[in-house]
C-alpha cells in the first residue's frame, strides 16, 4: 500500500527528530555549562581571582579524582586495551605531523612554530571537556576510555611536543628530563598511574577514601565545563584568527576522521570504546597547549585564539560527530529481530549498583546485606530491561545468574521470577586466577546451546570481558550466537533502556 507524501514527510521528520534527540540531549547541556561560564566571565559575575580558584580546584582536586575513580573501577584487561590506545596515539601523532608540514610549507613557519601548530591541531581537550561530555552522553562506562585517551594524549602528543620544543627552541642540558618529570607529576597523569598500580596489585582503597574521591569526581564535570567558559571569556578572537584556522580545521575535522578510520575499519576496537575515541578526538584544542605556547614564547595569540575558536565551533562539530558515528551502543532492528527469533544467548551485566568497586571486605555470598547491591536507579533499570524485552516479544527460556545478590535481583526484577544460580557466572573481580576455568565452562554451554527460546545469563562486567572481549555497561545485553562446541560470536549489543 502506498503511503501518502505528507505521511512520508511526517515519518521522516519523526525519524530525524528521534535521531537528533539523544545527540542534542547530551551535547547541549554540556555546552550549556560552558555557556554559563562564558556569560559569568563576560558580565563580571565571577572575578578573575574566583576564576583562578575554580580552575585550581578542578585541576588539582576534582579532575584527578575523576581520573582515579574511572581507572580504579576498571580491570587490567580494559586498562591495557592495546588497539584502543594504538588508535588514539596514531591518529593524534598523524594529525600533528600534518599540522607540522602545513605550517612549514603553507604558513612558512619556523620549526618550533610548526611543532606548536602540530600540537594545536591534535591536542584534544579530553581532560576538562572530554570526560564530562562522554560520561553525560554515554554513561559512567565512558569515563575509563576517555581517561585512557587523556593519558595517551598527554604522554605522547604533549610529551613529544615538549621534547621537540626543548631541542629546537630552548636547547639546554637536562631540560628534557626535567620537563618530562613535570609531565609525570601532572595531576592528569599521576592519579591514573596510581589507580593502575592498585588494580594490578588488587589493592582496595578504604571505603571512606573511595567515597571522598567519588564526591570530588562528581564535581569535576560541571566545574570543569564552567571553568572552560570562564577561560574563553577572557580571550579575544581578533588576534591570530587568520593563522589559527588551519590548526582548528585539523583538530575538528582531520583528527576525528583519522580516529574513526582506525577504530571502526582498521583495528579491532570495542564498538562502545570506538565511539568514545572518535568523540574525544573531535574535541577542541586543550587549554594546556596555551601554557606551552607561553612557556616557549611561541604563537601565544594564535594558540589562545585557536582554543577559543575551536571551542566555539565545536558546539556544532562535536554534535555532528556524535550524530554521525555509528550508534553501536544502540541496538538496531537486526539485533532485535535476531533475539525475537530465539536460539540466542543473552549475557546481561547486572543493573546499576550503589557506588563502589568490588564488594566490602568480609562479604558473604549467602548474606546480601554484606554485598554491594542495586541502587534505586538500578532497580528501575532492571524493570525497564524486562519491559523492553516483553514489548518486543523476545522469548526467554532458562534464566541463570551469578551467585551475587545484585545479579539475582536484576534477574528477578527484569523477568519476574528467580534465576538458577550458576557458579561459572561468578564475579571475577579480584579472582583472576579463576578466569580460565570459568570462561571454558561458559564458552562450552553458550556454544552448544540449541534451545528455541533465548538462554539468559546475568553476570558481571569483569566476567563478560574475558568471555566476549566486550566491556558492557551496567544493564546492557550482549547478544551471543552459538556456533557449536565452545564457539560463539558476539552478534550485537542492546544498551540499557
């Protein structure tokens, strides 16, 4: 039956509106905070001294806490995601190299000036802007890849620029070592190094310390975004505008394009992390580049203008990038049709819990009160998960759960019945020695599944990662297609409802 033209236009409008809604819903509040800082600075509502105090709080306390918590709650497998880090570093250095040659050939810059322009074209504001943005847009799980992108950016792009400028602009004995030592002591570096060390040694910080860090981390996003607006309000677009646009174009267009090429087409990067990488690469020039320009007396007006110009333009470009990157964290119709047909295995990470990592010392599996359990948000999440599956008429067969109470509660709230405990789904956090045996047992059951309905497994992120190579969000479904024996493939992902 033909659809009238007016109806077709109306349906297209609805589809476009629904596609744009999550993008602008995530991006506009973030840039709205930047706008609040800009207006506060322009109208003198916040003094210069207050602005400096806010920046110092963010730089020395809130942002380090956010970076520490993001990495501390990850696993070593996630932290040392080689292909992800390789993609971030290669795209960043390649963009810097293009910026260097554009400066030398087209702008006739000196070698030190060209190094600075290369940095200006590739140094993303992942710390102050990236982590708050992707966390608000894609959930807390995005903080870890954004934090690792921050490390990669600082250790490679920034450190390489420092070494080159020390050799070209200020050649002095021992200056490179001192400067790199300063980079290592940066509040954007040492918290991540400390968190990696604690995860590697399987050391848990005291709960009051973790809660303090969580409180500081919660303040990082709003304060950092407001501080960026204040910074922009103190600069002028007039000086250096003509010279800044090539670096701005490289930063906002070439850098995310190269990153997308690597993470989506050339390297096997997890789709959720790939999206975070591209959005982080699309961010404007980080203000730290201006600190470097001041230190070496290089292109100060051009660099400050580049920070302002790229931040202003990024309101549009970042929103466009968020719209264009493949929405892999959103289940498409093919994945829904697959699970509606049955015969799949639905691996579900438990819903959102109360703040913390692992479980309290001395917890007991038989006593839920001693464990980390679902929050009210998580309980509502679990109910929505079940409602989404029922609305799509997804057939559910056997329901298995990790022994942990948060997994059992997720299953009960989502499916309205108690799950059968299966020890192979147990939490692997702090139990890495059990990973091989559990993965073998899970792989065999998944690969050999032949039921008409879908087999549902409720487990943990630390268990899903070594099994599937995917680090799911809380309440996310990983759809696995059995292939016989101990083989299966990841067919798709359904994000939290």
